[in-house]
């Protein structure tokens, strides 16, 4: 059955990319593998006839969040100093995965042969967004604006308070006037 | 195997587990955030799968929830990475175990 084959291929690739993103040593490689996992999830959304969500996933994750992660890696000179993994974390995660898989496996109503429904067109979603979901839409717009303003405020270099800090003062590059006076 | 909903749910559970393990194990704060994003994405896939194979696919609830969830996750990623950069500027490290100024 071609649908199942594509599901197995895409799901395997996505899971492999996610494992690589969490297990590789080089942080840039991890970020690139995470981008692959996000793209695979977008393909799964498309396979489930959720075109709008799939393209939103590509725009937001493969586009914006990936660039944000790569810039953060570059700005922090990403390197993982100690490569010792914590075995307790793996044990807790494996226990959680076992519980989730058991929960799905032991629910008989999930295993019936569900017939797929027709997808939603972008026109339907747009109509619902501006009629039924108008208040959440405006709230999300407000949230995004305030969150991005907050992110800029947090990441901005605090010039007034930092000049009195001797630790930062030493690393300040020499000003042009100082360079001229030195030469 | 012709139970597509259970397939998607099991795949989503595995993906959530991978993200959870990464968020717990990785020491770099950026990679912990990537793990959290993978967990959020696994939850989104559950919403889409339940919407698609559920009894009322004409209600659009699953797709709407995923769209708003993607927007909130984008805001979360922006603020989280800005925090990592701000902490890096003070402590010269992005390793989460060394963010211990508040340890009692």
C-alpha cells in the first residue's frame, strides 16, 4: 500500500533526524538534523491533508526557528565541553516512552480501522480564523509582538550599566579616537 | 497493519520520547530548547492525527490548535534563545549545568 510505505519512510527519516539532533556531538550538525526532523513533520502534516498546518510548519520551523537556532549557536560559540551523558536521563526517557507506547497499545478504540476524512482548505481555515477564532487570533498577534519585543530587550547589550562593570570594560574594543591617539 | 491513527500516535510517542531524552541529557541550553521544540511538534502531530481520524473532521479544531501552537512555540523559541544569549554574555558559557548562580 503506497500510503503506508510513504508513512513508514517519512516517519523513519523524521525519527532518525530527531535522534541525530539529540545525539550528535557537533552542535551545528544537531541543529541541521533538527531542521530535517521539522521538515519531516511538515511532510507528515501534508500527508494527513492538513496543508495549511504543513506549510505553516515549513515557514515557521524550517524557516524562522531554524535560523534563530543557528544564530544562537553561532553567537554562543556552541561547543559541548563535557561529553559525558547522564544515564538517569536516558532511563527516565525510556520509561516515559514505554508508558506512552503501552497507553496507545492498550487503547482498543485507537486501533479500529478509521476512515480518513476530507482535508480542510485554506479558504475554510481563513474563514474560521476571522469569524469563530477571531479573539485567539488577536491574542496570538499580541503575544507574538510582546514576545519578540521582550526577546530583543533581553538580548540587547545593556550599554549604560555595563560601562561601570570592569569585567566587560576590559573586553571592549578600543575606540577609534584611542586608536588614533595611540598611533 | 491498517490502524493509521495508532501508527501516528505511536510515532508521535517515540518522537516525544526522543525530545524528552534530549532535553534531559544534553548540557547545551540551545539543544535542550531544540528537544523541547521536538516535544511540542510531537504533540502537534497528535492534534492533527486526532482531527483527521476523529468523528468530527469538519470542526477544524485540530488544525486551529496546531496553528496557534506553532505561533506560541515560535514566541517561546525567540524568548528562550534570547535568554541563552543574555546568559552567555554574563557567564561566557551556554552549558545549562553552569547556570547555577541561584543554587542555594
